[in-house]
């Protein structure tokens, strides 16, 4: 009887789960999901208890061998060799993988990257695509090479970014998009028979790591652009503006187009929504949150924290989320 190829999967985020389920359940006649490699358990929640991430929890629940090294090092390399891994997949793992590890599986290591390459290489492709107002993104199945996200691409599954999408909903779509890629390519990948097309490197764009300061609203931008950034930074780091000494977090919002004869940041109305003039149109904020409080509808929020019509909210000019070279 022919031995099934053994698969290793490197990942630490819930975005990996649809692909993992497919490999473990639907593709079990073609290959064996023999090893899952994930980040170590971390303290989380109010009680700061040790918790597994979703990928580690998946492996534990199904009884799949699980490795959780602090760094991908020589003992992990030896484990891959001992397990006779034929192919490894990577998605949202969280570590750079050295050459020895990349080359340990017989047919190498393939990455599921959450953008339509060569656009949005780097650390935050999902958030940046939403913030930039893209109407679609996707998952590319690509070779893992030393240069970040620069390997050849075997396949791409595109997904739509809807006007109501936030980072979690887009990430859920991208996780599901891995499944049709596996359906189309797994058999050839397990035999080392995939074909890869080189990327057009001169067209590459790079997105950096998101930080808390990126969530400050710049009302000189248009209302549509602000809404995109707000949705991109939901739930973290969470869009905000400063009102005096108080930092106020912004929840849901809608936009209204048209010319506004008011300075960007001017509060135009406070009722069911907080209407703020922008560099183009009006941002109609429907939820606000004070430090230590909970997110409230604007009509409830202003009962305990008034914001006056005619006041001007400050704008913070942020650093671009993109740069042209890595």
C-alpha cells in the first residue's frame, strides 16, 4: 500500500482553521496532517491564564502532533526530519523561517499569503487593503523564500471586500478562500509538481506593522477614507479622536457625501449620530466609548459626556501604511 505524504502546518491564528480542517478531514485520503507547528501558549484574558491559540487548540482536540517552540530552531528541524514531512504549509505563523527549515520537507514549504501579490507584501495585508479602500483582496499560494512574500505564486483565490467589512470579517473570508486553493492544488503540491509564476517585483507594495497611533482619525481625509480606516482597525487598535484630555474610541460609522461648509473636524450635529465634517463629506459616527467604559450608541454616550455642536475635533496626520521597498 502506497504511503500517504505527511503534511506539516505552521500557523497561530484562527484564519488557518478552514484550511486545517480541510487537510485533516476532507483530504485525509490524499495526505496525512502529521504535525502542527504553532506559537507557545500565552497568558490572556482578565485572569491572565495560560491559553492555547486557535491552531494549537485545533491540533490538541484532534490529537495531531503539536510543536510550540519559542523560535523555529534546530530541535524543530530535527522533528520535521524525524516525522518524514513531505510538504509544509504556512499561514499567519508569526516567525521568520530559516532556510534549513524551509528546505527540510521533501517538497519544500508553501505559504498562504493574504493579498493579491505582488501588492501588500508584509505584516498587515488585510488591514491595509481595507484601509486603502480596496474592493477585493485574496489569498495567494506561494513559495517561501528569504525575501518577504517574494516567492513564485502557484494560485490565487480572490474575495470581495464589502462596504460593511471589518478586519475580522475579511480574515474569515480569506481563511475560507484557502480551501478551494487546496482543492485545486493539493495533489500536485504533495508530489512536488506545482508550477509557480514569478512575481513582478517592480510592482510590489509593502505594508508595515500596524500600531496604536495609526488609529487616530485625521478629519482632513474624506469621510469614505476615514470609514475605511475605521473598519480596518476594528477591533484593534480601534479608531479614536481626542476630546480635550479624553481619548474617545469610535465604533460604527456611516458616511454622507457632498460639500460641507465647515472646517474638517467640526461637529455638525449630535443626536442619533455624531456628525463630523471631513475633507470630503460627513462622517456620521453612531457609537463611542470612553476609557474604562463600554461602547455606547451616541445618543446614550452624550448623556454622560456632552460634545458640543460647533466644537472642532483635532486631526492627527498619520504615517502612511505603505512603503515602496522592503
